[in-house]
C-alpha cells in the first residue's frame, strides 16, 4: 500500500507541475515569481489532495466521484485564492486555477486509462 501511495504522490505531483507550468507558459505568462507561485501552490495542494483521496477510499464508504469533486473543488478554491492574493500577472486567478486543474486532472485520467485500460 505504501509503495503505491508514494508512487501516486510522486507521479501526480510531477505531472501536475509539468502540465500546470506548461499551461502557465502557453497562456503567455512569463513572470518568474508567478511561475514559482504556481509550482509552490501545487507542491502544497497536490499531495494533500492525493493523500486525502487515498485515505477516503481506503477508510470510508464515500462515493469516489463525490470525493474527487470535493477535493478538486477545494484545490481550485485554495489555489485561486493564493493566485489572487500573491499573483502579479494572473488577472483572472480562479479561471486560471480551474482551467489548469481541469487540464492536469483530465490528463491524469487519460494517462491512467491508457496505462491500465480503464478508470
């Protein structure tokens, strides 16, 4: 169990940082402090979301869809808050947050589907 959790944490964080910093750059942003902010916010939120998901699945009978939606919504709100408070060039921080998170979550689902043949 622990090896699977560690693998999930590392892979999820790496993929999230790659995709969300890539999204930052693709949207034309170049501010180095904002780029660092994107990385740091994800270093905090992503492991918490992954760990909480694993704990909820292992130790509760909660519907996994509800768990995912709640955790992703919380991540979007927390990240959007930090982008709004500390971002220098992020004009629409919550739109940026929801789009970046949708991209990284969607890519993760697609990769999992391709690697394991199912959700």
